[in-house]
């Protein structure tokens, strides 16, 4: 799983063997994908793209505008890595929240995400005020966890993070944090992926053979879209 916070461009591109989860924090962009869906993503909205055996997606930001958000790549298990592609787009109003926490995947407290993850996982978008303390308890069976800080300073595990990402040592211990300034972050935990990671330029699979099959699926989708590609869907 590869979380990232960056200024993003969304030129048309393919994936296979993985799922991508994108939450938009600033700006807006159109979206389109080879499952036939298209529309506009606004701040706070979420895209979930399970690429499976091959998908193309992309979009266009307003010219000159800043587009900012987080994207998480999730490796799929063998049963799903070559399955038909699926996509889901969730407006900000449909992303459930509790207190200062938006639930992007999995559950937190009594709140559950609108998206069904492909493996046991929790992924949260959290805002904290200066001096506020917060405790995250990974779900039973989650043995990997990470945090990425987009705004402010976060005191955690005897370190101070500012516009940084950290991966915690394996285990299911609670994570205690303290905000310095107003802090915005994403934090997640999951059951460790129990399969090999075999990577291509846009793909993550469990074997060289399924990587080859996934990349062949990408080519088939491109051929089916024709010379205009995804532009034909806009």
C-alpha cells in the first residue's frame, strides 16, 4: 500500500492488479474511466477504482488550478487481481464522519465507509486542533499501519512529522498523537498483504504470470476504446 500526498495530475493512464483510492482535498477535476463512468470530483469527494484485469482512467483539472489530495494504492488478492474492473465515486456529502474523522475505508467507532474494501483495512482522514490529543486503535488482525501529515506538526511515537509520511513497526498497538498547530492527516491500518508484490509501470500483481495477463488486459481495453481513448466518454 502506497499512500501519497502531492499536487496531482490526472492524465489518462492504465492500471491492473490493484485498487486506487483517491480523496480530493482542494480543487476539482473531471473524471472518466473505461467502465463507462464520467463526471466531476469536488473537494472532499472520493474515487475508488478496482483495476482488476485492466482499466484506464483519468480526468482534467481546471487550467492553472491547484489539485491536492491523497491517493492510496492497494494490492489485490489473487481472487480479484484479474477480475473485471469496478469504479465508485462518492460525493463529499456521502463520506461518513464522526467527530473530526472522515471514514474513507473500513470503519471507525459506529461509522462505516460507503466503499467496500478488497481486504481488511481502515483508512481515515483526520483534522485536529492545536494541542489536541487523539488515539487510534487498529482493528483486530491489522498488523501494519501508516500516517501521512499534510498540514501542521504531528507528535507521534517520539517523532514530529510535518508534511511527511511514516510507517509504524508491525503490530496492533494503539497509536497516540498530539497536534501542534491545526493538523490534517490520513492514517490507516490493514492486515499485511500475504502475497508477493510483482510490479509493472502501472500494475501490482502476485506473480509474473498474472502481471503479464493484467498488462495484456490493459492493451485489450485500449483497443476497445479506439483511437479517441477515454475522450470518447467525456
